[in-house]
């Protein structure tokens, strides 16, 4: 998660096998509160956070 100080919210990102970070647009939510993004990681609808 990365904090956006101008907007006051957080964005969700994922790391590929080369440790490059990408915006997470495959799931249900990309921008939100920490609670919302942690819930998205727990749900992990694309299985991208496993591993």
C-alpha cells in the first residue's frame, strides 16, 4: 500500500517476480482506506498476493 498525502487515501500495489511494483487494478478495489485495502488483500480475488 502507498499513501497519497494530497488525496489522504491509500493505493494498492503488487510485486512481480522481479520485485517490480505495479498498480493493482485486477481486483475489486485499488484506492481506499487501509481497512478496505487489507480486506481486499485478505479476499485476494486474483490470487496475486499469495506467495
